[in-house]
């Protein structure tokens, strides 16, 4: 019974700042129009903080738990402020949600000017110049390009017909997914395209049209990869903007590291050889490049996974020097071509020169990687590549990204130390955690199997299988079992089929969307999966009542880039390199369970170190939603059984 004399809970104070007030009233109008129409305190708090940060030109890092509605909490202030904004997301699903759902909804319900554009990397758009060349050259041209045996002419004709009517040329709008070879035939990468001004088809280029639309829009949606390329290229890829919102910011450091680095596989040389062969009868040059491609594979395959600590070494150094010499010679041969009045030949020459020039620049960088980069050989064995990545991206972003914009970094899980890792200046930074609207204490139970052996001890796998059997039975299926390796996933699926009465699907069986559709449709089903499913799985309702995690997801000790970062961090390596990654992934994995206010369920962590580690268990537990906790399996089973009644 409430105490009638108790003071009423304090209403949140109305903000005094007029910009923040305008933002909140716009947000309230928008959320009132949503089905359910509820106001969420965390969303309002975040929107107010974004509005204040944009106005005062301060950076903001905001953790917004699942269910906050964070996209409206940054879109509304950006639109109200009227500042040009770029939103960079890590997943295509979120890009689609923003451009296809949230922004049209805001346009309908805000009486403000809302204009937006989606911009992607060049290879996402069909290339009119390639279509034109294929149309003119037919089978013969495809043969010269080395594509005749791989792309069917019927599919190419279908793509050409689609491009005639498509307003965007965006691959995502194709009625069905094209084969990789057909798409390779009708598109070009940024490395190959020298820009519209040099082409007969330039004026009608889809990629350029998307850039023009982006330059005119007040809000541009991109992926983090493109934003990383924009920063690494000195800021030439995107229109000037005042605000950047990095959504799913937990992934940003790794994405920028990948985009700011290099990745050279043998196909770079064979692609260049084909591009030259299509316009120049110079067998020694094309044979020379193909020979480098073959040697590249032979030299790298036995070394996959090795970090090249002291530089390339003698054998690879000789190979890279040979590659430089042959690419240089190819470039000189291309320069000497006079295409005369043949516009198509001129376009091909430009593209081949662009390919050769960018390859040459990258090879020079590989030859002298310097102390601030990490060099290693990456797999798979069938397509090894030489990789180079900056040891840290903080200085790149501190100099190239943040000085001229207001940055808002947000995610359901902000890794510890993210601001430092991405070089945000502390003197202009605000940190905020707006929590989550879900009542985790009531909705969820965190069970840690404290009595299991340490994962590095014999008998761990068998003990995990026994735990899974008991928990899946108690849940009646309805389980997303997350594993840290394919080996563990396969072993568990094999052991449990026949031991539980519920169908078990694994990640190997179908593409992710099909698996999730089947999993959502049948509550009796269990889904066993690895890293690709620790994020981006959104299954509200009774089909998902149990999430299990086999081990704490620390990164592999032999991953070359992280190895180098550990060496740099010395005694702080575990806390600054390994623990933040494990904490973030754990929070992401656990976050699969509660997706709505109606959801209830158990997270079972089968790695006893979550209960026993003195040095880091609380770092992980504190990063998880505030669920009730237990070490008693019977309590977890009762919780799950109660959900079925
Ligand atoms: S600029 Fe030319 S080559 Fe580049 S994508 Fe456009 S049409 Fe193709």
C-alpha cells in the first residue's frame, strides 16, 4: 500500500534551454504518433543531450540500452538543429531502417524540412560505363575481360534491362541477388573508377548521382566503412557536415582500422592483367602480372596468420619489389596508349591506369610499413592476402575526423575506453548512459554455471552439453545457444541431437535471415550459432526465452593486430585490449534475450570464470543489463519452466 504522506516522485525538470525544449517537444510529437505512443525517459534524456552537444559543439558518447529508441533520439535533434548531419551505421539492417522507416516517419510527423540521402561505396552501384562497354563489345569484350566463362549473358542482359528503369542503380534494389561474377562485370570499385568527368557515361553515372543527392541533403546515411574511407582519404568522399552520428559505435575502432589499412591479394594483379589485356596487346606485361599473382599465392599460403614483425623479410621483400617493378611497367605501357577518338578505349585506359596507380601506391606502403603500422598475412589459405593496418586509429581520427564536426557516438554497449581508442578530445566530451526502459530485474535471470570446470580444463565440453540439455528441456526449446567457435557449436549440436526432444538448427544450415525466420516461427526450435549471431538478432516473443553463452568471448591471443596492440599497451594490455572486447561482446550476446517489455527469460553463462575471476568478473557483470543473478541451475530451470505455464 503506498504511503499517502510520502512525497510524490519528482517530475523531471523542464529544460530551460530553448533548443532543447524545441527538440523535446518535436520528439514528443513524433513518439505520440508511434503505435503505443509511449514516452521513454531514456530517449528524452538522450535527445536533450544530443541537442545540447550539437548546440555547444561538444562531442557526446552515449550508451542507450536496448529499447531506448536511440535512432529517433539522435535524428530528431539533428533535424531540429538544421545542421547537416552524417549518420554512419555498422550494419545494413540499421541503414535500411533509418532510410526506409525512421526518416520517412519523421518527415510525415515533423513540420520541418527533412531531406535525406543514402550513400554507399561505388561498387554498390551499377556502372553505366561497364554496361555500355559490354553492350558494344558483347561476348568478345567479356572474353577479353576474363568474364565470359563466369557471368552468364542472360543475367547480364537482365541487369542491363533493370538499370534502364532503376532510378538509383543500387544493387540493394535488385529484385534478386545477382551472382558475384555478374555483379563484378557491371560494377567498378573505387580503386578502378577515376570519376565521372573522364567518361562518356559520366553524366549519367549512378554513383555520381548518389553523391550529388547526398551533397544536397541535410542528412546523409552511410556505413561506417565509407566514413572510415572518407577520413582516411582526407575528407573527400562525403559532403561537408557539421555533425556526425556514429551508431553501433562499439564497432567503429575496428572498422576504421580496416578501412585505413591495406589488403593485397593475388587477384589485384590478375584483375590488372585482364584490364590491360582488354586494351593492349602486350603479352609480356600481362604474363608478368599473372606470374606475380601466382607467386603471391604460393608465397603467402604457408604463412597465413603470421605477423611480419620486422617488415616483409627477404623472400616477401623480393616478391613485393618484383610486383612494384611489373606494376610500374604496366602503368608506363598504359600511359603510352593513344586511344584517339575511341571513347570506350579511353575509358578503359583510365580505369586500368587507376587500378595500376592505386596498386602501386599500396605496394610502396607495404615495402616500408613504418613503426605505426602492423603487417601480417591473412587467410583463408585459398585467398591469402598481405594486410597492413594502423596500430591505433586514435591519432588518425583525432586529426582527420573530430576537429571540424560534432561527434555523437552511440550504441547499446559502449566499450570501456572507447573515447580514448577513437581519439576523442576529453576537454570537449560528454559521457552519458541513459539505461534501458526494460525492467531487467523482473524480466530476466542471469545464471552462471559456477560449478563447471574451467574452459581450459578437460571435461569442459561434456559438462557444457549436460548443462545445455537440462536448460533446453526446461525452456521447451526456445534457445539461442551462442558459441565462441564453430568447433564448439558443431560438437554441441552433435552431442545434443537425440538427447533433447527439440529441433536443433545450426548456423551452417542456412543464411542468417532464413535461420532467424525459421527460429522465430517455431518456439520449439533451438538455434546454435557463433560470432555472427552475438549481434543483430532481434527475436521478441516466446520463441526466445533462453540465451546460452559457452565461454567468455576473449579475443584469440594470436590475432596479429591485437597482438601488436597488446605489446604497445604492455602491462595494461589485458585491461585495454582484451577485456573491453570481451565485455562488449558479452553485453551484445546477452542483449539478444530481452527485446520488448513483454519478454522474459534466462541468460546462462556456462563459463565459470564469470563467477570466480577476482580480477575482471565485475567489469563484465556491471556491463550487462541489471538482471537478477544466480549460480543455482535449479532456480534457472524453475524460471524457464514457469514461462511455459
Ligand atoms: S564514373 Fe564512370 S566508371 Fe565510375 S562508376 Fe560512374 S560510370 Fe562507372
